[in-house]
C-alpha cells in the first residue's frame, strides 16, 4: 500500500495534515521497509498513533519492533516508506522536537547526577523548563531522594527510572518507550503503568514496545503485532480478542431453552455446561437478558462465567500461524 492509498483509507492525506487542514496523528507511517543485505528486517509496515492514544507494539525477538521505532525517529533510514511525526515529515528535524524517547539500551555519564543529566537534555531540547519542574519530573519517576547522587552508582532499575525522566522532561506530545520496564521490579512496573495512564489523560500519545503482555493489556488502546518484520495483526483489544462468550451451567434445560441460547449466538454444550458465542454488541444481546429469559422458561441457572481469551493467547495464536488467512512472511530479520 502506498502512502497515498493509506491516507485515502483514513480520509486524510499527508499533505493535508502537514498544512494543518486536518488534525494530524502523533505517528503516521506507511509502507516501511528495511533490509540488511539479503535479510529483511521490516516489510510493508503501516500504522498510526492518535493524539492521546496508547499503542502497544508486540512481537517476539527479531520481529522488527525496535527497527520500526528507529525508523520512526530518524535513527535508521528506511529503504522505503514514509513517516510523519506530529504532522511533520520525519526528514524535518522539527518533527522530533516534541518527542520523548526511552531507548532499550542507553547509558549516561557515570560522573553526572540525575539533576545534571536532566539539565543537559533540557539544553539539548532547547526548551525552557524551570528547575522546579525538573525536580518534579525526577520525583515522578521515584528519584526525588537521589537527585545529587552520581549515576555511576545507580542500579539498572534506577537508571531505567532516570531514562524515563529524560523522556518526559521536555514536555513531549509523543513519548516512545522501548522496553521501559525491562530492569524494574514489580513496584516499578506499576509506577510505569500509572505514568503511561497519566500521559494519556493529558493527551500525550504513547508508543509502547514491551514484552510484558499483561502491562500492554492494562494500558494500551490498540495493539500492533509484528512477526518477521510484517504486521501480523492489529486493532483495538476488543477487536483482537474476538467474540464475546459466556458459559452457563444450567439445570432442567429443555428444547425451548436451547432454542433461546441458539438465538443469542453460536452454541456448544458439554453436559450441563452451555457455551454461547454471543453476537456483536450492536445486536443488543446481553447476558442479563439471556439469564432472565432462561429463568422465565423455568431453567435453573447455577453459574454464569464470562469467557475471554487473553492478549497472550491471542499473540501466541498469531505467531503460531493459527489465524485464518495469515500470510507467510519474509525471512527473519538480522536483529531487532
């Protein structure tokens, strides 16, 4: 799909976004491709991240996630495709002026303090951030009591927290987090989750690359799954996790009860357990209505259990090629 085709699908052209005729997404990319010699790292990757949206990037090691992030940020030049950041083409340095980035691997000068690290990055960003606001940023990531300590004595988790502060200090409109919780303990992971939700509430877009599927499921509005450099699946969590299902344990269920259940959706039975794959929300089928009708038919309802696959199960089904219509992809990439 060309960039023009992708824009047409969305109803907004890149040119219109650049000219401010339509609200521009925080990230817009189309047809991204990157090859290293004979190996394909990324092939035909397209997606958007709306303002104030949290998008999760999932996939196994070598799927191309970090390669995609680096192309979005201009750290790696794509062989094909286009990128817009906050309404500007990625070739324009101004496109990255309001972007905060936490890379997966980073190091700060060990002789600096957290305060000095933030001072340096504020100068590099050319943004006027008062000292009090910088201190608040360090407090936000849990480093309020370590502002004068040397970074060389920090644990990996504390350095991860400092990296988060660097990504946030210049008041970004888009934050890109590449494995932000890789060195954090469970408490630190909860802090990052709360931080991401706080950014979303303020209208800041977040692109999150993480192996912690549970965290992605808790904070993300949409998910893009990469496999061998291609988009294997994408959508909202509701779209990716499929149909709504409910299991009911019934007593004295007769033909009329089964007829009512079949009217609600696809029905399977195992003993006195009935599993109904409900029709879409638009059809107005609700579990309380279903239970009420069954009771009205004289059926005794002993249990009602919602059935929903997890994001981890969905991810594994995609990567194992258990999805109908899943395409064979290009050779595995040389690295992330």
